[in-house]
């Protein structure tokens, strides 16, 4: 029985390793579908929706989500971020890269380069909403109240 389980586990690892070899390292098993950045006074709420390869979903369920967490943070590439909640299809983060400008209730969210190209990025402030498609970076920073 133990031998059958070991053989089955080895076969599963071979299948997963083949699927990893077929894709570029940049993409891997995690693909980000959309990112919504809601700018708040002093921080930003970030909601990322992503998809996982089915084979990796089983391994993550068995061995934990630490690699998903690391890969997600690398692809979003925020320097000062904390994951507040996460599941197998979405994650919520708080990003503290926001700076106060002149002390008058104005805040600055700096230009940002993601670790990959993201199909849809939505940026919400209390006054406006911007939608970008297929971008790898936010060229300009945003000043908001």
C-alpha cells in the first residue's frame, strides 16, 4: 500500500514538473487576471484575481499556500505590502507605498512596475476611476485626496 502511494505521488510530481517545463518561468502556474487598486488616505487596498493550474491547485492544497503567496507578491511587485486574505482565486493586500503630500490631505501613489503584464488594472480614488488593459507598469503616479 505504501509502495503504491509512493509510486502515485512520484507520478504526480512527474506530471506537474512536465507542465512547469512547458511554460515560461515568468508565467508559471499562476496567472493574474485583474488587479483593482483602491486608494485610501495613507495606504492602498489591492484586490488581485488570479487563476492557478489545476495540477498545482492539488499540490497547494496538500502542502500549503506559501509558494502561491511568494509568487503573487513577486508578480505584483509592491515593495511594502501585506496580504490580508487569500484563497485559490483572489487575494487582498494592503500597500503602504502611499506618501502624504504637503500635509493638506493630499496623497501620492507613485509610479509602479509590476512583475508581469496584467490584463486589467483598475485604479479607484474617491473622485475617479481609471481602467487600464494589458499593462506592465503604471507610468505616472497619482495624486488624490
